C-alpha cells in the first residue's frame, strides 16, 4: 500500500507540474485509478463522498470570502488609507517604499494574490515611475507583504492545509497570529532598508517650487478625494467585526462569511439586479477555487480511506532518525521554503503535507503543528517566488521585471521572514521545539 500511495502521489505531482492535465482532473481521476488498482472497487464511492464532505466547510468559507473581500475592494474600503499614505509619503522614496509595504499588508486581506498584485501595483507603479524609483523594489516589497498575509484563513495555503489535514481554520491559524504579525513587522523593516537605498540613490524629489511632490500626477493616480466612499464606515466596522468573530470562533467560520457577505451585499447594493451583477463579477474566481477544493476531497478521501497514507507514513518514519523526529516541525518550517520552488502549492499541500503530518504523528508530533510549520515556510515565502505559482507572473508582468531578478533581490529577505516567524512560533508554542 505504501508503494501504491507513493506511486499515486508521484503520478499526481508529475501530471500537475508538467501541466499534462489541470489540477482538478488530476485530483478527480488519479486517485480513482490507483484505488481500482489496489482492489477497492465499490468502496471507492464512499471514500470519495467522505472526502468531499470533509472539505465542504472549507469550500464554503473560501468561496464566500472571495465574494466578501471582492465586494469590499470594489466599494473602495481600502482607498482612503492608500490615499493618505501616499500623501504622507510625498516625494520621499523611503516613505513611499514603507507605504508600499503597509498598503500591501492591508490589501492582501482579500486573500487573492493576483488581486493584491493588481491593486497595489496599479496604484503605485505610476508613482515609482514618476519619481524614478526601481520597479524591482516595488515588486519585491509587494511580494514580501503579500507572502506574509498569504496564510490568513481564506488564503490559498491555509485552505489547502485544512483540506489535507481535515483541520479547522482556527486550529491552524489562531496560534500563528503572533508569528504572522512578527512577519508583517519584518516586511516593514525590510521596506525601510529598501527605502533607504532608494533615497540614497535618487534623493527626495522636489517640484519646481522646491516642495516635496504630493499632487499632480501622483494624486491623479489614485483619484485622491477628501470624501469617503459610500457606506465606508459600515463596511469598515463590518469587516473588523468579521475578523474578530473569526478569531474568537463565535460561530462556525463558513457560516460567518455567508452571513457577512449577505449583510454587506444588501447594504451596499439594495437593488437585486446590482446584487446579481456584483456576485457575477467575482464568480469566476469563486468557481475556480471551490471546484478544485471539492475535487481535492476525492484525492484526500481515497488517500485516507485506502490507508495508503498510513502505510506511507510508516515507511517514512523508518527512514527518519529518532533524534530528528521530535524536531520535525522546525525542519518542515525551514525546508518547506526551498521546496516551494520545486513543488506547486497543490503538489506540496495535497501531496507532501499529509505524509509529513502522518510521519510526525508517529513521533508524537501533532499533525496540526506540522501544518502550521508548513505554512510558515511554504505559505509565506514560496507564494511570491515560485514559478509554479501563476500569480507571480501577474506581479512581474505588471512591474515589467524578470522573475530571476525578483528572486535574487528578495530570496534572502523572504527566507528571513520564515526564520523570524518560526522563532516567534517556537516562543509562543505554536510549534514545539
């Protein structure tokens, strides 16, 4: 069974990484074929259904979170903050780079990497060009900020980890909140270093009157106005309440997002036709993500139901030295960062993480702790650097920079975020020493 399991995962990784078939098809068909080879026959149907049932709450949460944060971005919830930060930065490259980091950390709350890149780069790139600042600096800071925020519950890595481990978002996310906050501070610190370099290179840009640039082309870029978007305060209070309720586990997270989205949609779009248009505008992103999650349920259901995962874990445990077994979470946190350059997110979380978690369990390590460790490495740093993650091409395309140049500029700093977050996770007990 262990051999069959490794062959199944190897086939899945090959098909996905070589782009022979889509991830959805690989999830749905590969496990069925290998389960039939294993002689499970009519039992397969129940295994698949059990797997789909386990991932349903995750699919609901991700789907409605996409709709909710898409609505908030469309209604300009983050626009006033962005405008004020740019006004504050004026013509000082140091302030502009630090403002870039803060804007990215906030906008990335939507959980969609591509959307985060499009919003932040579209808003800030004209300013960088106007002042003669490096587009590579913009791409690097945005990548680092989006990477740290990538582990929020409605983001891709944590959703995949939830599916693979059959865990609740609060089990994985709440204990690593301090680590994520430390990662955000690290990103701002790195932006300070990058900003100092830009300031040293080009200085503080002045206009013809000797004043720091703060209007004209820069203001027009974001259409800065003194008036707040319609329903701004309501949307802000609702979003803050949503995040607080999510962390406190007041009600189940999937239900929380359904209710929050329904309220936001009703208040912001009282007209039924407008409501339907708003849903349709983000439907493609929702369908793409949710269908993949449900198909992943087939994969994990068969992997568990056939006991392949157990057999694979036993074989791995025999190869891991006893002295290293108890420290597996630290190893996973550190090693998963470079692994993200080799394995796609789907391959890592659905193919490797279940085996690693089962191996850890044999040494007395909670699989949830392995999941948190994986998020600290693969989730935060692989996302903005790996060529296997399609959204990275949105970033480099918008900034018109080379992927190799981006990797060289921020690899060290991205790995630093993993180390900082891992240290904080160890200190707070999110992962064991």
